[in-house]
């Protein structure tokens, strides 16, 4: 399949008014032609043009059944990753299964528990309810990207100091969510912190300690 | 999840053209409801048109002092916007009472309007009967566990409720939905946007399949600065409403009600504009007796089922409570 990545990327302006089709049910060969033919004159999404350039094409793995994979360039924790993904792949699955960033957790997989919380362009979202292909060029930060070398993020330190967990499964989501919470400025009282952390469920019930950790991190900040 | 074609639209016309004549295609906004429903197998589009890069995210003041909200404005941005917090606090409160901070960062205004019901029988294809999911199959909720279901405006075909908080506020605020289709733009009064189930519960809204929501307009309503959203639910946070009330009052001298806006959530197939209650309120003195009379009038036609009859009295008390809160504002 690697040879298909050598498909020439020639631009045909005559198709420039068409939708930019980045993934569909037909063959990969046709897919590349259509991307190539339609991305040249895009008014938006210049990063997409970049991702379609031949030198960034990653050899394709076996396609899943009759479907095509889609090219997407994910910037995660400061590093770019050119991926071919099934259009159905969520951002969470791309992080965990393709980039081996298994810190973000799959809890409910329906946006109800918050274990999959990551930061996209600085804002917290549920990575289980968004498709990887929707995040071309976005800056994604996961729990793995919070520490600076060996120096933990103040929230990570505070969670350890205050025992902000038992089993730890919800913790990466809790911490990512709390990082955003402090940036949003909604940590001004215990009640406000509880309300604005309500999208992160902890089945061990470590809430009092999570609250204490967030309050301490708010006071200390990042050096 | 079924396989689908994924593409991105660069402008609204392109997006509309892309879905024209293709009933199996859908627009993809924040994805918080659509992707979930696709995981459940309830929605099975064969084509998704990603509209997230369309320039429809603005929130701006209109010449008449109203506000135009772009369809792609995120729920969190709308809730925190100064124009909304000061002129339409009921809308900001409704938004912040819904979902979680993460979901509000993803969810768009247009997508919020298109949210589908959270009726268990609809959401899980394991249940064979659901007229909304599979017309003609029956209603599993009618004789099933119907605690979260409708008490006003329902039919024998469907007793599902609309899950949105934002839409309850928009119904009270006389909002107008702007949509674009193959023949250009048209406007839909908010109260006419969503439908009652009748014999066609599979249709949630009056939006045509090839139309794209581009914006929601809020008319100038100075007295909406005195407004409030009350949400009652099973948990303190992060739960759908059992009953909610959006309320605004225009109070004159001697606490006389010049105008009132009341809408209810959690009790009907659409955000429920409480016309009967408003009629009772106008011209009366703002006090608990007046509010109770308005609540009684609105809920007079209500019909409960085995597990949701509590909603009727709950809705009445919620109306009184919300209006009392508004009247007490300085």
C-alpha cells in the first residue's frame, strides 16, 4: 500500500469550486486525486493544503474494509503527527491507539464522564465526542503534555499532595479539566469549582480532595 | 458507527449544495449529539459535511439593539458574552445550566437547536418501538418508564421532550432563526422552529433537509435585563431538566406587569412558550397569587403518565418561583 502514497499531487483549478472532500467511501487513489484537485483554491484551511503535500504523506496501513482513510495532521503536545485515520475515529482513539498517548482515558465514550478531557487550542473538550479528522492543525494538549521535563504541572503536584484520586482512572481528565478551569477564571469559591468541574465524574468519590488540590494549585500557580 | 464520507465546506452555499438532494447527508458542527447518536446507531448518515470552518461564529449587536448570534458560536462563548450577560441574562443562565464546560466548548448554537430527544426509547435502538426513530413502530415510553417525558403538547405517537436549556430561553426571548437553503435565506420565528409530535414525531423541526442554520437573532427587549432561568433536575449539576422555566417581566409602577415572557423546558416536545400564563400575567400586580394563577392556566391542559405526573405540580411551582425571583430583582 505504500506505493499509493506516491500518487502525484497535481492541482486542478477547474475543480476548485467543489467541496473539499477529504475522505469518502471510494478508493484511496480517487480520494487523493480529489483532495489534490480541490484544495488548491481553498479560501480556508491552508493547513490542509500542507497536509496533502507529498513529502508528508505517511505510508498507509491496510484500509478498514471498503473504506478509505483520511489524512489528518494532529499537533499534540507540541509535536506534529501526520496520520491516516478512518473518518469515524474519534480524537480520543487517535490519541490512544495511534499515538500511544494512553493518558487520556475512555470512560463512558459518550461525553458523560469527562475521563477523555483534553485541551484543544487551550479549551477543554471531550475527546470522545469529536472526530480526529476535525482537528487538522489544532493545538492539542493531553495529560502527557502538562509537565515540563521532570517538573510536574502544579495541578499534578497538588493532586498527589492532596490524594485527589483513588483508582486514578478519572485523574488525567480531572487534571486537564482543572487546568482549563483555572484559565477560565471560574475557581473563585468551593461551589464554583464544584459546578465547573461537574463534567468530570469520579466514581471513587475523591471530590473533597480534588477540590482541595485545585484550590491549592490556584494559590500556587506555575513558577 | 456506519461508514461515511467526510468533507469540509468552505462557505454556506457550498454546504447547502453539498446536502441538496441527499437525505442521508448531515452537517457536522460540534458533534456532541450527532456523534453520540452515530455511536448508538440511531443516526446513520452516509455523508458528513463539516461546517466548523464556516465564518458563522460571530456574536454582534444589530442596529435595533438586538443581537445576532452566529450559528457556529460555541455555547460557552455565547454564555460568557457581555451583550448576553447584560441584556439577556436568562439566556446566559440557561446555557450555563446545560451540559458541562467541556461540552459547552464544543456545542454550537445551531447544533443546540437540532438536538434530539433524550428519551431512552429513542436513544437506544435495542428498544424496538419508537415512532421518532422508526415511524410506525409505536411508542415505548407511553406505557414504559416515562419519568422524563412530556405533559403538554404530546400525542399518542410520541411523548418525548426537547432536552435543550438554551432553546427555552430563546423561545421566551422571541428569537428568530435565520436559515439558508438552495433558494436563499428565510427566517423562522423561534416558536415555529420546533414541532409538536402529532402524527409525524420523526420530524423535530420545520427546517428543511437542505437548509443550514446561519444565525439566531434576538430582538431588542430592554426588560429582558430582568430575566431568570430556573432549572430543576435530579442532580445539582450536569443533568437534563425535569422542569425548567425561562422568565422575564416588564414591571411598571405599583409592580404592575406590563409584559411577560415565560417559556418552559422539560415538559414538551418543543421549547414551550407559555402563552396562557403570559396572558394571565399582563395587567396584573406581580405577586404570588398572580403567578400561581398564571401557572394554573398554563398547566390546565397538562396530562401526566405513570411516572411523570409529578411534573405538573413541579412546573406550576417552578413558574411561581421563577417569576418571584424576577420580580424581586432590583
